[in-house]
C-alpha cells in the first residue's frame, strides 16, 4: 500500500509539474506578445525604462502614474533649483508648492477677514480689531503642502514608479544624464521620454536690485516674516491674486502695471476685477515700470519707477514682489543633443503634442500653444500615456477650457472673450447677453455689488450657441464648473434660458440672462 501511495504521489507531482510548465509557457508567450505590442519597442530593445518623465509637477506625475497602470517601467526625475532668495520645495511642482494650493488657501484666509466684517451685520459680536498671526497662517499652509509632497511620493511608490530627486538632461535622444544634489552623476536610457519641467517666474531685465531684493511667487507663500507694505509689480493673474490676498490679510498693497491687466482675458471683465480691487483700497500705479530697487538702512526697500511719458516716482515698501511673467524650464535640459525645437520664448514646438522626435514629448507649461493650467497638464499627461501604452487615440483639446482668477472678487470664464469672438466671427454675428446682479449674501451687510456681472457671448444666428461665458462674483469658479460642461457640449442660449434656476443663488442669474448689449437696455437685475 505504501508503494502504491508513493507511486500515486509521483504521478500527481509529474502532472502538476507539467501543468505549471504549460502555464509558465503561456505566461511567457503573453508577456512577449504584450512586449511586442508596444509601439515604442523593436526586437532587441534594451532600454532601462519604458518611460522617463523629467519633471515632477502635476502633468509629469499624472503621465507617470497612468503609464505605470499599463505595467510599464517608469521613472520620474524631479529637482527644484532654489529661487534667487533661496526658496526650495518638494515633489509636486508649481501648483502644489508655490501655485494653486497655497494661493487658494491664502485667498480663503483673506475672505475670512471680509466675512468677519459681514458677521457684525448678522448679529455676531466680532471685535473691531482682529489680528493675523502670519506664522500660524504660513505654518498651516506649509504643513498641508508638505503632506501633499509626501502623498505624491507614496502614490508613486504604490504604483511602482521610481522617483529620483535629480536633474535630468539629454546626452542623446534615448539617454538621460541625472545629476544629484551632491553633484554625483549617473545615466539611464528610456524608450520614451516626457518633458514636464514647467516654468519659473521671471525677473525684469535691467532693473538694478530686482533680483537681489525682490521676491516672486516662488517665495511669497513661505515668507518667515509678515510682508508688511507690499508692492506687486505686474498685471498678470498671479500679480492680481497675490495683491488681492495681501490686501485682504491687512497689508497695505500697491500694484504697478506697465500696460493692461489680465492680458488674454476678456478686458471688460478685467476692468471689473481691477475696479473692485481699487474700490477695496488697493492702489494701482498704471502705465509705470520699475527703474530701481534699493535697500534702506532700516531694511525697507526704496523703489523708483517711471511712466511711459517719462514722469518719475518712488515709494517705500517692506516687500517687493515681481509677477511679470514666467519662463519655461528648458534651458538646462540638454536639448542641443536632440532634434527638439524651441520657440523664441523657449517652449517646445510640437504638432499635436508630437515633436520631431517620435518618442520625446512635452506637456504642461513648456508646450508651445498649450494652456498654462494644472488640470490641462494633468489631462494631457494621462492622454499621452494612454496613447503610448494603451489603445488611446484622444489628444488634449485646448478649446473651451474653463479657468478662474482668484482675486478678491473672483472672475471665471470658459470659451472666447468678447474681443476674440468679434475678431473670429464679426461683430454683427455675435449676440452678448449680460446682467449686473447682487448676491443675496451682500444684502444685509450692504456690501457693494457694482462689479458682480455675468455675460454670455453667443453666435447671433440659429439657436445662438454659447461660445463664451464670463462671471465676476463670489464663488465664480464653483459656479462655472457646471456651465463649462454645457458650453463644451455646445449649449445654446435657448437651452440656457429654458433651464430653471436654483433660487436663491448667484448661479441662477446665469440662466436668467435676457438683456442684450445690442438693445442698450439697463442690465441690472432688480428682483427675483
């Protein structure tokens, strides 16, 4: 009996071994088929990685994580050069560290001060004098930012994406040199390489003391001491947002503008934003440019400026912040060792996100013709990974992308500005519906609503398709997100006006639009 059992066991073991062998053989065949199906590979490929991403911002991380979902070997290289003032940060790029996230938190902090003023009118016994602890505010924000830095590292590890805190640059079109913080260098090769290095703030040319004493948005969110009297130089959305929250937090704030504000946005809406800021107490120095920044003996900064007509002026400030534009981080990528072409502004020139080198791609803020917005970079990164390693064919659509400027009175938009709509279609083919409205929240506190405004830019013919929608008002970004879907789907004015509003909200004023600019009638909302 024992011999029989032993023989039976041998037969079972042999059969199991044969089954395991067949399974392993099938698995190897499947792996080979999957390997051959990747368009980036050819027989005999020996790259270290399927994908190397240079840049650990929103777009690069999204691309890397999406690619890892296709069982690809992925590495992310990310290194942040300190700002001229020495500010540095962790994984996550501009948005997480020195952009959207800390900006929105400071914006919210400034709105809380406004709410405390309103609260008195609603019966709350709020002291006349309230004081800000700058260290508490910045500490809380930086604590949240660091948690996001850590969260990104955990996500990469969970998806088996290798992360290296090193600076990548091309040796050739498949080989990248990685320079570490300690100066040590190594090399890696990749079948596909994605550039997602983003941009950094610029300092103005030929302004003595600007870089020595001035800060940028790279520094404002982690200042160790309160900014005090602040001068913000520039008319960009970054300039206006920062000036808005500085003033809202109680710091005397001045904005110096060379020409216009919010270039590229609807200029009627831009004027409403700056009118509101001026009415709230922010001083604007229009058509002025800085000439010199010098440090006084007491540590304050003396700034001299000049108008377009040659008139000169000067002022004393504790903080001078430059927000005069951003430049793409492409100069240190070693692109001379590739066939990648750059625009005059240093951005990567591609046709439908495809460079002259089929396996090298650019996404995010360094892409010529793209849109410098975090959600755009994220979506572009995911779609790119799906095209490279999946069955995806969809490319990023840069039309009708909604965005919000988080100034004290928020401005949100989707689609074309009125100026661009007229330029594209002709004025007689455009119908603009508009309204000035007063949020119910402003009623008891009697807060001014002069700049709360909505306009829908529509085609004049047929059902009047909406090609642009613009809102200034509290929570404009939250309102716009839903309407952005409608505009993206080709919604018409007829459909908009047939929608029943949610009462009482600011959003309902959008669906109640009925007065056109062409009519000349007063667009002020006077009742429910």
